[in-house]
C-alpha cells in the first residue's frame, strides 16, 4: 500500500525503510508538516502517517478523503491533533501507537529534573568557557522529597518507580486509580494538596478538554514555594503565561519542558539562523531556572523502533481488511 509519511525526519526514514522490508509498502517521505497546503502531496495515498504537530483537522481530512485517503496512522499515543469525529464522518479510520517504551519518556523526565535541579547545563556551559566557579550551581537532594505525579498510567508509573528509587515520597492524581502506583507506596490526593506538598511535580497525562491548562493559575497559586514543574506530555497541559508569572515571583522554582503549547511552528526544525517571533518561548528561555528541549523525550532506538513497527503493522492490517487493533474508538 502507498503511504505518505509527513513530518518525516532522517531517523524516521532510516527506521521505516529498515522495518518495511518485511511489509513491502510504498513509502513516500515528506519532511513538511501536514497542512491544507501540503495535503496535496499525499494524492493517491490510501494511508497517511502523521505526527503530533501535523494538522489533521476537518479541513485537512476532507482534502485527504477527496484524494483517496482512507487511513490516518499517527506515530504517537496521544491523538488530540486529530479530529476523530470528522474522520469518522468521512469514513477514514484512525490508528495510533497504543504502547511503546514508557521508559523513554519517564527516563527523560528524570533527566530534565536532574539537569534543572543540579544546574548541569549551566555548569557545562561555564566549564567550556574555562569558568569552574561553583556559585549559583546549588541544588537539593531528591532523597526525602515529595514528588507529585499527575497521570499515573504506564509512563507515570515508570517515573514513579524511578523516583521511589531516589527515596522520594510519591503523591498521585489521576481520574483512574492505578493499583501499581499504590503498590509503589504512592498515595492519591487532590490537585491542591498535591501542589501544596510536592517539591517536584511531573505531568504524565494526555491532553483532553478536561486536562487543558490543568496547570494554571489556580494550581500554581497552591504550589509549595520553589517547587519544580516537569512536563514531557503535551504543551497544552500548562498555561505558559501563568507559569511565567509564577516564575517571576519565585512561587514556581523551576520549569523543565520538552513540550510547548505553540510548538507546532517551532519544534522539529532548525531555526538557529532566523528570528523567532514567538515572544513567549523567548521569555521562557531567558530564565536561568527554565530548561526547554524540543520534544525529544520519546527519541530512543527502542521507542522509535516500536512506533515504526506498530504503524506498519496497522497499515498492513488495513490493506488486508483485518481488524485494526490500534484503532481509536471514537473514530470507529
């Protein structure tokens, strides 16, 4: 089957081509994001593969349907970027990657926490310039601290297990209680209590209408003063403007994000020779206690390998008329 793969990077092409040997699909790699302007590049492709910052709304889906597309396969677990209702109305099936290495994102979240708390990036920059001074590099022990985890699914639980290994007290908040989290010693509490008690808060929940700006002024106002916030899930979970306000007051002691609410126009491209007009991201990176990375938490050989394999298996199942085990229910 001919499949157009949007937002394709070199690592995508390499791993897709390697795995596709066993499937034999005709893969068309497109480096650009899927938008109304680029949708025409998928003419004649029954399957279209997208990523988190591709535009898969009603307008784009209608264009794709008119060109013969009948399957959207997203290389992600989250699918907030896809209008599944519009896809269903157009008889377009939507599949996702339900499960890939949860360790990739959880371990990266811990890495962000350590780098921010212990000022590792700043220290590295100093030593490259011959400055071996220690002033301004003090952090705190994680041992004995309280870590709040919003979203205790697979990734949240892996993160919790790692933090348990550091000797931390675990608090959780989720719409669904997870016995595994409780077996780790975690205790479920309300959002305000989690904010008030936690030295560190890490987000591991999907972006839905209910979780949009789950970290906003109300939660930030209840923070233990100086708490660190980590976000490796979706940018829309955090009200960035509010976070900046609380960074200025010191109520929010540090912020490390691998995702950003307006990342679609920034991430996954080299803008180092251009003027970035996004004033919010410019303000964020100006803070010494803010660490920003470009949505790379998922980027491990194991995770990408599983994402590619699952995506190709879904395309094959669609081509052969088999059940789509990774179909998004709301698109059925």
